[in-house]
C-alpha cells in the first residue's frame, strides 16, 4: 500500500471511534504500511503505533515517548536489549522542556550552536518520562533532527518520540527505507518513505550532565566542532562496569553477517574469494565487490548500505580500510571497530 487507505478512503477523512477501532483490528492482519505522508504516519503514532522515518543520520523507529506500551513494541520489533536506552526526538525546541528536568549551561550552548543537527545531548530526565525509555536511567538523550521530512513528521505527531535506528538489533543501521522493510516488514506499523539519509552514521552523543561535556558516541558533529563551543569537551570511554547513558556502547553493533576485517592501505590480502572491500584507496587484489570512496565523508555515508549489499551477495568477509581518527573519521572508525568486534 502507498498510503493509509482502506476501501479507497483515506484514513484522515474518518473521525469516528468505531471506524478507528475497526482500523486497528485491520492493522493487526496486514503488512507494514508504506507511505510518503508524514501526516498519515503520525496518525499511527498518536494511536499508539510505531513508525520508521528518515532523519539526516539513519532511519529511526519512532514511538510516543510517554506511551510505555508503544515503547515496548519498539524493543520487541527490533529484538533490542532492554538495558539499551533510547534517544528522544523533538520537532521544536519547546518540546525539550517536556523531556528534561534541567537544560544545563553547556547543553544550552550546544543547542544554540547546532540544533537542529545530528547531535544528541544527555540531560536529567523529567519525571513524566517513563523509565522504560531510558533503561532505568535518570537521564535521557534528546535531539532535533536536521531533516525536513523528519521535522514535519515529528510536528505532526504532536509529541516527542523515542527513536532508535529502524533495524533488527545489531545489524547495520538503515540508510534507505528499503533496508527498514528488509528487517522490519510485518513487525512495525508503518514506514515513512524518504530519500537516502544524508550522513549515514548515527548522531554524536554528548553527556551534558556534568561541567565537562563528554562525547559518548562520535558522529558527524565532530569533537573539534564541539570544542569550538565548549573547549573542555572530551571523549569518554565507558567502563564495562558502568551502565551506559547512550545507545551503541555496550552491545555489538552495526554488524553484517559477513566477517569484518580492518586493514591499512598497505595490507596484502590473500585469496580474496567471496570477499569484499571498501575504503579510500583501490586495492591491488580483485574482490567480488569493491567500493572506492572519494572522501571519508562518502565512506561514512556508504558503509552501512555496503554491508547490507554484501550480505545480499552472501559475501563471507568484508575488508574495511582504516582511516585517521579525526573529524568524522573518528565516528567511522568507531563503527568499523564495533562491527569487527575489534
């Protein structure tokens, strides 16, 4: 289906509770709905459903942040461990106040400098935010995506929504709606179809609950950019004994079925049969599948989709060229190391 229609009548034309009850019953017997309408997708959020939608980073899987039953559906659909906190997304800056008990001074400066942006800020949560959304933490990650369709959708939802990546837990994050469909068709209510995501890696996550901002997860907003606003900002390595405040820090993430091997540009690879390569420099060996990227930014943008393409081709090993860990290269190397379990 291309939109929310039943018997060729748009859902938006009906307002009767009896019809909506029939609609909910009908949804239980149908496959995931595909739509290009943010307004139609938002109807399902307001009715307690879960909807995948595009952002500038990757596709997210949204649920009303104040609806514990809807949030539980997200964990079930993704097969996500319940100790992995979710990030809340807002359609305007005023909604942040619904989610947090305090906007710290360094968070306020980051908001003014960057939002909307691929940047998540960890802040003390408001009492109204259920603990199921935060993995029992008293903090919550908040971001305002820089994507027109995402913002239209969030505003139509009329509430902040939690939204982890719209994939089965542990698999490469989806950068196209078809990848969401591949993982979650029949498991979620709706996919809001948008373009390929602009960045291709998840948002930068910064803990703003202390005087010194701590980068918990690298992303497109780089350490160097953050330090122009708050010079004391630094990278934080989460101890294994600590309950992480950000998703993507404890469980193995971003992994294709193939084995991921990290190599430097001068490495020699033996027997590249049923093997693939992605990087900046053309390898001397022949591979079944090769992706040469013109820049680190393109490499980051193409990585997850390349992983998925390799899985479709039953590639057994993917060789990934390492890059310098500066700028977005820090985020790219973080994802590569987690994918390779290095």
